[in-house]
C-alpha cells in the first residue's frame, strides 16, 4: 500500500517537473524577444510646435526589422514622423551588453496634448510583435515671444551757439543847424540896401562937387 502511494507521488512529481520544463523551453524564445519605445517632448516655437525624440530598443540577440511606424495623437494635427531618415532596423544585442537602440525626432503641433508611437517588430528568427510606447505629454513650456523693438525717440536738434550780433556803425551826429533858412532873404535885402546906400552917397558927393565948382 505504501509502495503504491509512493509510486503515485513520484509519478506525479515527475510529470509536473516535465510540464514545467517543457513550458519553460517553449516560452523562453518568445519572452526573450523584446523591443521598447520611449519619447521626450520639447516645445521649440511660440506657436506650440513640439519636437519629440524617440528611442527604440532591442533586447534580443537577433537583428530586428521595424515597419509600419505611426504616430498616435489625441488630436488631428499636422505631424512629421521624422526630421531625418526613419530607422528600419535595430542591431542585435550581444549577450551581457546594454540594449541596442535607434533614435529619431518627430514634429507635432498643437492643439495635440499627447502622442505615442506604434510599430511592428520582426526579428531575424521570424518572431514578430506589435510594439507601442506610452503616451508622451505635450505640455512643456514654449518659448516666449520676443519683445518688439521699441521705436527710438527722435533726438532733438542740438541748439547751435548763436553768434553775437555785430553792432552796426551808428552815423556820426551832424552839428545842429542854427538859425532858420528864412534869414537868407533878409541877408540879401540888407546887402542890396547897403549897395544902394553907397551908390546914393556917391551920387550926392558928385552933385556937391559940381555945385561947388559952378559957384
């Protein structure tokens, strides 16, 4: 009885161990294939244009091919998937080394407030997976508008030093004219009288001489 029970326990344990081993063997290749995506956003314009830098990684020792890369947003806005050539593969990860990765930059404009990326990954051994990043918020501060240049005040003209006025030569004062111009006729009249008187005196003297001579 005891032997039968022991055999049953042993058989059950062996079966369970085999099942775990088989599940581990078949699950290991699938679980080892891993690709991840992460992003960070920065606003680069006053109008709300964001540059989103994506990093896609490979955690398996086989090269992985990328396809069907798409941006998913919460608003229908203008986007640029990549400002450079879109990567199509990620190199294999050697054992014990850091994750291999590729990076590129997308451009997204407002009014979108968040974005994520999706793509298909297929490794060289044929294993494939759909990959999606988490949401990247587009809420960072944007550059402030530059102040408009103020108009410079027009400088007031510098007053020029005024030259002192040269004094004009004042006319020399003329001597005052004494008397009146009305005295000229009187002077002429007086002169005529003097001449007349002298002629009269000369005439009278002649007559006396004649008279004295006749007597």
